[in-house]
């Protein structure tokens, strides 16, 4: 939902700050690493039940996540390497946050509730994986009511209003599962129709599309035919 409605405007708003950090000598990889460190600290705070501190650390986790792409663009380093690091760090940050929630719930009167954050991580990972795999095949799988930005917002709400923490996690789980199902259906419909027209190349902060898949196949067939003739 965030990607479809606010991503472009948000990236434009982050561009001046990203340029300032780049001019100050801050690398995009450092910004990404800082986000992971903040996520680890936030996970610890959640696990210890320090929810007010966890809210602050969650904000500090989301800020580097929003800025690394802007810094990469300003430095001209928004390539596949940065996109790979960014994707891996996102999954690691999610795991640290949900692990903290699981540790906290394991110490309550209902320790089995620790499975709730575990289920949330599975659903969230499935949402991310579906998009990555679909785009690698040339299909579109973005969108949904509970993407990563929305999960941060909802988790922050649950931490801010701690009596609603468990209920918030349940709502997040239901909406994340709905997002996963809707993405699966979206790609399934595309895959059941025409072949993908192009293979996208993921870049940090943006996506660039490569040559059409049909052109790639034709070139591969031409090379194979040339090799057979030489034999």
C-alpha cells in the first residue's frame, strides 16, 4: 500500500537528506548497518518489556531503512550489490524485532503466545519472498495492505499502547496473511496468462527494467543455432 501510493513522494522527500549524508562522507552500507543495529537494540528492548524505549528504537530502525536508498542514489551506488545488502538486512531486522516479541511473550502467563511473533515472521517473509521471486520471473507482485512500512507502523502502535500489544500482533498477522494470499493470486493470474515481457533488475531505492524476455530468448536461440552450424 505504501509502495503504490507514497513511495515516489517519499523518496523525493528523502533525497536532500540523503545527499547531505553522502556529502558528509556517510556510506549507504553504513546507514544500512546502523538500521540493523537499531533493530537488534529494539528487539532487546521489546524482549525486556521496555516498550517506551522500544518505540524510540523502532523509529531509529526505520530511519536508516528509509535513508540508505537516498544516500545510495546520491553516491551513485544504487546497484545490485546495495539492493542485495538492503534486502538481507531487512529480513534480519524483521527477525530481530519478532524474536524480541517472542521472548517477551514467552515470559508471560501464556508462554505459548510466543508462537504468534514466529507466525508473523513466517507470513512477513512469505510476502517479501513472493515479490522477489515474482520480479525475478518478470511478474509484478508489489502492493498489499500490510507491507513492511505498514508493519513498522502497526508494531509501533502496539508498543505505544502496550495493553493492546498482543491484539495488535494478531491484527498484523491477519493482515499480513491477507497480503500474502493477495500477492499469490496476483502473480498466479499473471503466470496463467501471457509470458512475462521483461525481467526486472532490482536496485537499491528503485527498480530498472532490462531488455524484454522475448528478445533475450531470441538472442539465446540465435547463439545456440550459430554453435550448431559451426559443428
